[in-house]
C-alpha cells in the first residue's frame, strides 16, 4: 500500500505518508519494488522532494529508508491517529 500527498508548505514537495507491506511479505522485496513506483509517481506530479515518514521506534522501517537512500533529518512529529501518540521521523532524499 502506498500513499502520498502535497506538503502544505512547499508545492514541490510530496510527503509519502504510507508505504507498507503485510508482515507476510517482509523480506520478499515487495517494499523495494514499491518504492521506485511511488518515487516515479511523485516525480510525475512535478515534485523534487518526497520525504517519507516512519515510526520513530520502527528500526526495520528506518533500515529500509536508509537502504533506499533516505536519511533521517531529525524532524519528529507526534501522530495521534487512533487516540494514541506515536513519534514519526522524517526521512529525506532529493529526487532526480
């Protein structure tokens, strides 16, 4: 599953808010295959940057971002969706 949308502050930036696979698909390459498709969609929309937000404590997701050339920039926001509060970390990479 993937999802992205424009960043309200900067039109040339699309934030990737969702990029996930079911646990049964972990380690199969499904995520690595979906990242280029998501990036291509963002580039076709005219964006030059596409930060990806990951749960701050999700080490697997953070390793995935690093392997995809994205680097955490230290920005953390609190996501209160569903009534809880989870820290989300922004990982960035300039697009071509």
